[in-house]
């Protein structure tokens, strides 16, 4: 699970408090 959090941090998913939609889509594609 820690690997996922490290990946999320590295992708700047929540950059400046805003959700990075392109990264979120990559995450969804990865998980589903």
C-alpha cells in the first residue's frame, strides 16, 4: 500500500490542493 502512496506523491495527484485529472485517469486505468 505504501508503494501506491509513494506513486501518488510522485505524480503530484493533489497538486496545490487541486486534483490532477490526467493523473487520476491514469490511476483509474491502472486499477480497473
